[in-house]
C-alpha cells in the first residue's frame, strides 16, 4: 500500500473526534500572486487536483476509481498526476494504473497489472515512473518497462514503492518490503542498483520518503516500531550509513512518523538543506478491565513539526492543546515569500471527519470545506513560477 493511502487508512481507523481552528475559506489564498500552487489529494475514493483556488476532480466512465499517488509539474505549467485504477469488482482483479496530463488521461501510459506510485522528470524532460508490476518493483522509461533488481532478498510478502527522484543524472527510488514475519525492511535503488540498509535495531522499519543530498548521497525517513511497540520517526543518512531515531518532542507522546522528506532545491534554494516532516501524537487505547485487552483509541492528541537538517524549526510546530485532536503532514514546499507550505489532514470536530488541509506558516486552511460528509487527505504540494512556452 502506498504511503499516502497508509496515512489515510490510519487517520480513518483512529475513529476519534477533533477540534479545529482552521480557516474554512471557499477561496484559498495564493502564496504569491506571481506563482501557482498545486495540491493533489483524495476525498473518499475521488481524487482531486487544486490549482490555486480551482479544484478538478478526476472522474471516469469505465467503472474504475482513480487513486492519485504522485504529481509532477513542468516549468511550463504542465501538470502530471499518476495513480492507480481500482476496480469495483473486488479482490483478485489485477491492478491497473494511469497517468494524467493537465487533467486528461495519457492513454499510452495505462498498463495492466501495474501500480504507478511515483513520477519524475529526467533532465531531458523524459518521464520516469516507479511502482510495481505484478507486485514486483519496477520502473518505466516512458512506456518501456524495466524490472528493478531485488538481489538476494528472500521471501517477500509485500513490496511497497514510496517515491522516485531524478536529480543531476541520478535516479533514486525508495521502497520497503514485508518479510515472512510481517515486519518491514527499507531498501533503495540508486541508478537502478539495489542498496540494502537492513532494519533499525532489528525491528520493523518502513521508509515513507527519501531525498538525494549530494550526488548519490541520500537521506531516508519513515517509521520504526520499537520492541515496546512504540512507533518512532527515524532518519537514515547514507554518508554515515546509520539510522537515527527522532526523539519525541512533546510530553507524553508515544507515536511519531516521518511521512515526508524534501530537499530545499525543490524551491530554488541553493543551501542544500533537508527538511523532514514529522507527525507526532499521544494515543491511549481503552483497556477492558476484565480481559486487559486494549480496544479502540479513546484519547488522542498531537500535531506536527518540521526538522531542518535535523533541528526542529519552532515556527513549524503545530500542536493542539486539547484532547482528541490530530493534524498530520505529508509534503511541503516553500513559496517566494519564504513561507513554509505544508499539506496533510486534520480532524474536523464539527462534522466528525478527516479533512484535507494545507498550512501556510502554521495557518491552517481546509480544502473545499463544503464537502462536510466526506473524508479526505492532501498528499502533495508544488509551487511553481510558471514559464509559459512561446
């Protein structure tokens, strides 16, 4: 399951109420009048693309549902959204994927038994796709399929591809696999060569994202399940070849994860800084006094913050003081004003649902607040100073 869908499933499974102070503007403000903000996400089983204040929903006529999983925008403003087509006929149907350009499907990129999870552009403008083919790691150069090597990895129950990046001629793909024991192990492919890192502390370790730092050096981040079953965010630095657990920042926290990691070059910043997006919360499950079994979560609270080169940025901390409250971020960028823009989800106490939202310097905006009965998630944000073709 892709990282965005994993997050959405988690948010729905919590089944708790929330308090929100988000703005509910029908017209989200632009980060800058000279640039365009693109936000991709999903409402229930319907995916959307928001361009500034305009929302497009991906509807189909072939009895399939399009689940948007990644997005890329060219300098001329062409928007590509890639994802999976889910059949309503149930389990056992081979997956199928699709690619949209400017909200129109590129029919030549529809492949049977495939699950497109990520998209990137080479320096020459060629499209590269990453995902799964019949459940196995794969990459497509345009429409040409290539299997990714899996080395000597043994029995695998499930593969997952989280992201693909193409920078300065280097192709970087992040993934994880679930072994026979049900625990995850992260892997990456650098220029289509497998690199195995093993698990952190010999326990389940899932990679949600990664970024090239310099040449073929990289950082990777995700969630690590410790021996005491606590979930903790981690980073992996290829230069040190080591994992680092991100300490809990808030009192009583018992769970955290890094859903996104971004290099500053994504917004024309030459500093080379790496930003990690951490969601952290406290969750308490109801304990049956007779059996001692832990039931559904009855108390949850938390929020998120951004690490810059491993240090918490105070201005990015977004934490609710009240119980039964949770906000989570998946992706971020920066606009021309130097404001940090993040996207993710927020519980809505009024309508008891999960709302797609974005934050500009910590100020929250719910996307399309009129959809009061639908759950959603915003999973990707890109801001471009569009250069139109002549």
